[in-house]
C-alpha cells in the first residue's frame, strides 16, 4: 500500500465519488486514502475456497457473503472508515447499500507477508470497534497459523495450525477443515 501525506486529506463524499470511476481500489481512513495492492493467485484461491464454503453454508438463510469489492463502512469517533476485506458476512437486514456493509458479523482477511502487520494490528483495532462484528479471521497465504479473534467477554484469540485443525466460525455455526482452506495451494 502506498502512504498518504498530510496534503492528501479528502472528504468522504469526494472519496466515494472518485472510487466509483477508479480502476484501482482505495481504502479510506478518516480522510486519508490508500491504494490497495493486487492479490496473488494463492490469495485468490484461499479467498475463493472460503467464499464457496460460506456461500453453501449460508444458502437460504438471512446472511449474505460478499467478497473483495464490497467495502465495510464504520466510524471511529467522528472519522469515517472504508476497508475492502477479502470476505465479509452480514446477517443484518439494515445492510442494503449496494457498495458497502455497515453491520458485519464476520470479516476474513487473507494476509500476505506485506499486509499481515496491517491486518493484525491496524485492522484488528479498527474492526473490533464495530458493534455487530462477532469474529475477525486472519488467514495467511503461507499456510501457517490461522488466527480467529472472537468477541466473547472481550476479544479472545484462537490460533489454528496442523493438518487436522478445523476453522470454527461460531458466529455462523460453521466449521471447515484447515486443509480445505488451503486446497489447491
């Protein structure tokens, strides 16, 4: 991701208008805009594996799954934020906007060595301010430890590694073998 400078501040309205015609996706953090890096094939395979599983699991129910082109929108204090998570699930009837979700239940980020620090620190701190969010999952492309953050009397962390581990998403009453997350890698 490129970094913004103090002179790069733009309004939420200008960000939303420019994003409609942009060939490059940008995240918006309280007036600062950051270009998104492209994804690798492994990144896409992992995100697709998770999305297919979740789509099948959620089919016929009230929850909706969205992939990388739908933003999550929220406020921290008076600052507006727009992130593009790899996968977001919302079960809230109020989420009707065609371009973003405001009431996510689950957010999944597929991290690379270059994005892991941002996903683990900055996005964790930002996402966990969203009242509706029950789980935030970090899935590294490298196939190492999957991290699940759960809202349960504060945020608790669960780390999954090993061939027989299972990714359990309590917010959706779903479980997926870790091997299925990395199938095709």
